[in-house]
């Protein structure tokens, strides 16, 4: 598991400190400070599509053997029979309707290297995710919206004795 964790941006591997800080690792474990980026894409399964085409073809072929005036009345019965015939196959993992392609990449702690930080910030920007800088700006904007609190402390003129200000 540890051998799989290599920074996609720098080729770095986790240090002993990063690994030992959070032992024992579980199945979702990543080293302290590291990022795991998971990309998933869903596709229609070509085996499922072929099976659906086969079922459709079988239904149409079977209905061709039924007199034309009875075909529409028999269509539902034939569809049920064909579905039953292939139901176990459709429940098999190989024939599920969709496939999810999953890729995982790791990024070393961005603070560990200036170039990694630049690429990390670029990636966040590209994906439209908030950066640390954006979060800090949001806090400043919130602080500006907070009304001023009145206190008993009066402003002093420059040059007054520092001891008076301290007391």
C-alpha cells in the first residue's frame, strides 16, 4: 500500500514522519498532509449493450413466428420470457449496465515545495475549487460586515507617553 503512494507532481514518496504519524493505516489511509485525488467516470458497459441487442433480436425473431394479427398481443409475453431467460446473466458483474473507471493520484503536502504548491493552486483553480487564499479573503470580507463594537478606550495623540497608554 505504501509503495503505491507517489506524488504525481514531484515523484516524492511519503517521509517516515508522515507515515508514522497515523499508524496503523486503514483502507482509506493517506499520509498526513498528503492529498488523494480520485477521478471517476461512468460508461455504458459494451457487454450490457450487446446483451440488450441480443434480447431485442430474439424478441423480434420470436414474434416473426407468431401470426401477424397476434404479434402485438404476444409481445409482452415474449419480452417476459426473454427477460427471464437472460435475468441471471444480467445480474452477473460482467453484464452490469454501467462501468465506473476510477483513477487515483496522490499529491505531496503542497507546503513542502514551492513548485508543488503552484501546481496545487493551479489545479484548484482549474477545477473551480476554493484555495486557501480565497478562504482567507472570505474571512476578511466577513470581518468587514461585522459592526464596530464601542469601547471605553479613547484614541490618543501621537507622541504621548507610552506609559500612559499602557495603564
